[in-house]
């Protein structure tokens, strides 16, 4: 039992938190704009690589490097919103934004590969990745932070949505764009805010996961896939769903890795995704789509 | 607009509403780049240049354009040139290598164009098919010495099977879900390659992939390999061209452009997806096989998710759905990077930038959607008789007395959430009868048609067509059983030509006698002629429907319905937006159909038209049957006045 | 005719084209505060297009003049027009299904100037007291008629100077139709101008002070008060 907790549950929760955060990032943007950002996985890596560049290559103090990395992430996200997302806001066809966000992903991945020639680097400027013992289980501060962050972010977003005017506006745009426009809500502003919020989640994700893994420009696509599976499982566009989905995927993939084999993880996820689509396409917490009259 | 968190819902057309809607911009605000106007100008200019180029080509002597347009001729010419070059070039020629690589990528792109371009399904899994082709060939050729004429078919078969696997769920998935599932497929194949490393060599890959022409024989020369590659490219190009022009290809495009309209024409989107995926994947694997031979050595690095994206770029850049587009895209995106190879990173920025820019400036790619094909418009139905005209309105004929009703709705209800669109409606119609269905907006008229044609199932009650229960049958199957319909906004296929529309309609014909088929063709031809479209002129047949006026589109849609030789025809507000003369033509066509034995239901607001044309009027109000009777009694009926013209207590 | 007032909605020579189709071909009308102007016509006559153009949801021809008060709306985006106190109740209601009725009203009030928000919501509830019973329910669970009330209330909460209603009685039972007419009169009584698009003549007649008949994108007849020949004119307009 202790083995199970230590080998499966604990690492499963921390990777689950990772996937949950990615899924939340997806959900934030998707709810409001109807766009799933294929470059989100790359966006996650911008902050850690940014810190490495600004501190290790440019010699700036760590704190300043963090600040600049945050600015860099936000800037890139807002530029992307303007050229690759806003033109396709709640568009009928998905092809244009799939292609354009894919293009952004390609550009970002290449951009991030320039500083270190695509090599993976270790990240020593965040929380510690040294093992500690909590409640008799071995984990790391970085992992604990990751799990807490996922819970805190989800909770904060929930509060934002239900308690603030901004949250209401975002909800309005996500539920009925035309209706929202007719009552004075600016869809372009909402789209920017959603993209910005997703970028903030991305940078939190990246900076918290960086200490535990090698940082490289090209972790984008598998993060993307895992995050998407988690989001779909929970119901695209639902933040609590993303949290739940992330945890299930995290523990599930960890279990698959331990009991079946690491190279079968993708296959398990893939199979799971197919089953999900066939049985419950709107996910665990999503609403079934109503055919409007 | 439905807010859906369901990525699996296929992107169908606009929601089915009771009010005809024109295009409405979301908030009148131009969200696009500050240079949007300029970008659109560029796109517009390019489109004009393209049209001008085509016009120039059209001015050449007829035999020359015909020859140039014939794929067998122009492709064979290119093949001959390539073969001659191969035979005379030095064996180390880098350019020859590049040409072979471009050819292989063109094959892959042509393959992706079938599900992606023609079918409109955005698959990111083409790299997986390619990888399967690479590795199956590498294993068979290198480890087991299989000859090329055995390895290529195996690659095709493996690709085909993989395509069926990918296409099976794809049939039910919307664009987002499909993109993700196909991406997953690529990652899974990548993992499998590493997993089965005894077979695949794991990270070290496979070496010594050489082409042989028979078992145990010596290795073929580099020239022979080049010729095989070019020949396969030639064959693929022809196959692709033929597919695009065939009924199947048209069905794929129709189902991409307008899923609902396609279903009404009897096209099963699911079958189209499966078929296009299987064929496209097979071709992708074929390209991979050839790549294995060309590279001699392959490792997992040679097949990556990035390759899937590259193929996608080629198709989108060249022009998804066109016949030449994928080739153009492959050429440009193989040659240009090789010229830029000395500048690191620029390649990739160009790719990425191209994708983003394309969607803003030239979403249809360089070649756009391509030129229309020239199918036989009436398929097997025959040709219209020269002097066919529509009968006059006062010509006789009427419901076939004593015949059983061909369409029966009993106790039909349909709710959307809390809204009860239909409640316990009974409706029936006999062959040769014309029934008018009237009522104010929101009364359920269009919902009734939608339930009858299978667009959504009834929440309660039953629908029977010719005695068979069709309450839960899919719309394309109902169309196949002889029920045709039109829509408030004509659901035609914007990228196809008039001739292609007619060909689609005539490929799905219900069981009927030769005489009825001839009558159908005559009626359709007469209808089009009255809309100002002379289908005897080939130029008319090639006109893209985007250039037609609203009235002409309607006539086209009705003509298409007629060509199905339906037993029942449902017309949804066909007269909206028509001039008086056009309305008369429509009435005469409806009369002609009734005389031929078709049961016609016509939903209309124009009470005059209803009075002139129908045998019986049914009035709906708030989802229930309010009144039924002969048109003469319509004005007197108090109930109708209440519903239609409004009342104040 | 009084000297030009600079309040209310003024529309001159409005043109709307969908490609080659000339949906609105030179419509002119004015809506003064406290008056209800009705627009009737057959399907496809251009009624909804007129409202959409005035509301800024679709572009209009260059010569068109749309002004609210003394402010031209030509270069103003649709959401901005709502904040300039042009309310628009869309056809098909478009309520926010997952938000409660109270939240729907609240978000509608965000269009009003901050100090006036609470008062605007209160006024909306005064005009629509039936909403009190369902304040906490998600709007998507309400019946069609109730959703229509929510949509109207939401637009009223934005403190409009002029309110546009697009076929509000569509699909409603007769008793609710009466209610809508009543609501329109009350809104006018509060000093808000109303532009009402309706398909049913008798509804428009009961609610409006001034009626325009639209056919093929043009106003073919205008009437105020009793007009015995009106029915015949409308009949003809509908059938052509």
C-alpha cells in the first residue's frame, strides 16, 4: 500500500497537477473564444527558458530574470491572440484557428530552440527538487507547490467567474457571443483577457514544473496532447473539469507507466481518449451539446 | 448559437431556425490585423491574377487547352521529361535527389488532400501513415530482402488499414477532436517504433534499405529507383485527379462544404470519412515506403509529428481540395527550404509564419479550390428532351384517388430543452397531392420538415414513409428512400459548379421507372432554364454556384431535389425572395411534380401562392395542428386569422 | 413638425447589402423618447436587417445616417452603441443559459454608467415583476416566454434611451403576446423610445404610436393612429 502511494499516487498527483494546469490553460481560452491553442504547450516553456536566458546568458539577477520572463510570456501570448486567435473568434469552422495556432507553435518552438541550440537544460532557479518527507511519503517541494498551485488556480478562477463583473462578462461571451455584444460587452477585450489569463497559467505551470524536469523547447507536443486529453475528459471549457481530468490522467498514466511500461502510456491515453469520445463526448463535467432551435 | 463543450460534434451547417438568415457579422467589428484591408486586397488581387491566368489559358486553341487539361497528357509529358533527365544526369546529382524528395512529398500531400482537402477533415495523423510505410518497407526490404513490387503493396495495405482505424472514430468527431485524436495516433506510432525495437531497430533505426526487383537479386541502380519514384508519383497524381472528378470525390466535397445539404442529397458523411481516410492513409504510407528507399537509412527521427504538420502546410498552402494544389505546395515547400538550408531556423520560421499568414490572407491557398470538374450532369438519368417545358397551372391532374398516404406523421412531438416546438401533430399526404403548410414564425413548420426528413428524431410519435418507419433513420438514408427536401437558405455547395451539383443529385436516385426518370430530367432542365441557366451550354455547367443569384440558387436546389425522383418533396419557403415570374415557374414545377405522382409539401408565407397551388392547407400554431381544409376556406377560418394575423383580447 | 430635437434615434437613408442582395434600400425613421415606432413587413422585407444595421451588428452603406441623440453611430462598434444607451433585444432572445436571471440582469446593467446601474435594474424589475420569482434560476431552464422577459429585462437594465425589439412575440402564446404589448407601452411611459419590429400587424398596431410598413427593403407606408386602409396595404405587402 505504501509502495502504491509512493510509486503511483504521489507522482501521479504531481503529474496530474501538471496536466490539470495545462488543461485549465486550454479551458480558459476555449470557453471564451472557442479556440484551442495548439501553441499552449510551447507557451508553458517560455518562462523557464526565459529565466535561463536572462540569467545564465545575459547575466541578470534571478529576480529580474523572472520578471522579464513573465513579460516575455505575456507579450508573446498577446501577440498571438491578435494575429492567430481573435480573427477566428467563435468561428464556425475550426480549420483556420487549428492551422494558425499550429503555425504559432512551430514558430515558438523554433524560437525557444535558439538560445541553447535545442538542448535540454536543468533549471535550478525555482523551488527545490530535493526529496523531502511529508506524512511519511517521499516528495519534493516543487511537486507540493505544483499540486497546491493547481488547486489554488482552479479555486481562484472559480471565484473570479462567479463573483466578479469581469467573470460575468467572460461567461456571457462564452455562452452567447451575439447576445453579449448586443448588451455592450467587447468581445475583443474579452478575448485578450482570456489569452492573458491562459498565459499566466502557462507561466505558473512552466516555472513550477521546471525544477523537476529538464527544460527543453520541444516538450510542446506531448504536453499538448496530455493536456488536451485531460481537458476533454473533464469537459472542454470547464475549469473544475480540467482539474478533475488532469488528476485522473496523471494517476492513470503513472499507473500505466508503472504496471504496463512507459512506452505504453501514450497508447493508454490514446485508447482512453477514443473510448471517451465514443461514450461520453462532452466529458465528465461538461454539458451535452443542445441542438438549438 | 449553441454553446457546446463537445468537440466531437461534427461542424454542421448553421443552426436550423425558423427564420431565414443572411450572413451576419458577429459584431460589425473587424477583428483582423490592422493591415486587414491590405491583406484582403492582396488575397483579392491574387484571386484576380489566378482568374486572369485561367482566362488566358482559355484563349489558347481548343485542342491545346483540352490536351493541357487532360491529366493523362500533361502528367505523362512531365514523366517523360523526368525520366529523360534521370537517364542523362550524373548519379550524384543533388538536384535529382531533391526532385525525388519533392515527388515523394507530393505523393504524401496528394494523399492528405483526400481526407483533408476534399473531405475537409483536419487530420494531423498523416505522419503516422507515412511512418508506417517507412518502417514496413524498411523491415521487409532490409531484413528480408523483399522486392519493390511486394513491399509497395504491403505499405499500401498497412496504410489502408491504419486509415480505416483512424477514420472509424473520425466519422463521428468534430474538427477539434479529430485533430487531437490524429495527433495522438502519431505519438502512439512513435512510441510503438521505440517499443518494438527488435523489429524496428529502436533509436538506431534500420540501414541498408535497398530496392530490388526480385527476391535475392542484386540491388537496383539509383536511376531505376528514381524512375520508380517518378512513376509512382505519376500514378498517384492520376488517381487523385480521377477521384476528385468522380462521384465519390464530389460526395466528399459536398459533405465538407455543407453537411446538412449533403445528407439531404443522400450522402453519408460517415462513409465519406472512412473512405477518404483509408485512401489518403494508404497513399501516405506509399510515400513513406519510397522515402525509405530514397534514404537508405532511417531512424525514428526521420518520422516525427513535425512531418504531419509539414504535410498539412503543403496541402493548405497549395490549396486544399484542388487537384494541382498539393503538388504545388510540395514543390515550394521542398525546394525553398533547401535553398534556405544555409540559414538555420529561417526555414521553420517561414513554415510557421506561412501557416499563420495563410489563414489571414489566402485561406484557400495558392490554387484556391481548383477548377470544377466536368462530370455528366444527369448521370444515368439520361438527357433532357429538347422541348420539355413545365405544364401550365390550370392543367389537370391531382391526387391519385384511393392511393395510400406515402408520408404519415402520427402524434409527432419534438422539444428542444424547455421549448416544445411540436406537440402531438398528425399529418399525412398522398402521392400526387400538394399540401400547403402555413403558420407564423415559431409555429413549428420547419421543425416538422426537419423531423420528417430525419434532421432530428421526434421526441414522441412516429414517421412513416411508404409504410416504413423512419422515425429514427438517418437523413441520408431517408433521402435514399425517396424523400427530398429544400431549405429556407439553399444548402448548396459553395465550391462546386452547377454541373457538379447536378451530378451529385443524379447519383442518388430512388427506385423508379424509366419514364419517371425522363420526366424528372425534363422537369429539372426546364426549371433551370426558367431560372436563366441554359444547361446545354458547357460554360453554364461550369459556373461556380457562388456566382448565382438567390432565385437561381433556389431553382438549382429544387432541380436537384427533382433529380432524386422523390416520392415526397418537402419545400421550405421556396418562394422567399423570388420575383413574381420566378414564383410562377416554381408553382408550375410543383404542379408538374404532382402530376408525375410526387407528394409535395410546401411551407410558405405567401398565402396567394398557397391558394393557387395546393389541394389542401394545414395550419400550425405553437406546435400544434390548428386547422386543415381546402384553400378556398382559408380566409374564412377564424382560427387562422387568430394565429396568422395576430389578435388582441 | 417641431424643430429638430437632438434626442432619440434618427435613421436616414439606411442601406444594407448582402453581396448582390439589397436587403434595405433607403429606410428613414426616427424614434423619439417615450414613443413607440413599429416596423412591420413580410419575411425577407428587411426588418431584422434594419435593426441589425442600427445596432451595429452588420455594416451599412456609406451614405446611411444613424444617430442617437446628437451622436453619430456610424463609426461606433456594436458593444459601444449599447453603452451609449441603444438597447437591442435580439430575435431568438439569446439569454445566457448558465447564468441565473439575476446574473443576466446584472451583466446587462454593466452597459449602464456605474452610478445608474442599480436604479436601472430596479426599473427593469418594476416593469417585469414576474422575474422576481425566478431570479435564482439559470436562464436556460426557463420557458420561451420567460426567457423573452429576461432578454427584455436585461436590455432595460442597461439604462437605454432607445430600446429596439426584434420580433419579441415570436412563438409566444396569445396571453404572453398581450403581456409584451403591455410591457412596451410601459417602457414608453417611462420615457424610453421603442423601435418594435413585428411580423403580426395587430400586435404592432396595439403597441406602436407610429407604424411603418416595409416591403422589399423600403418603407411603403407610414401611419399613426387609426388607418382603415392599413390592413389592405399590409395584406398586399405581405403577399408580394
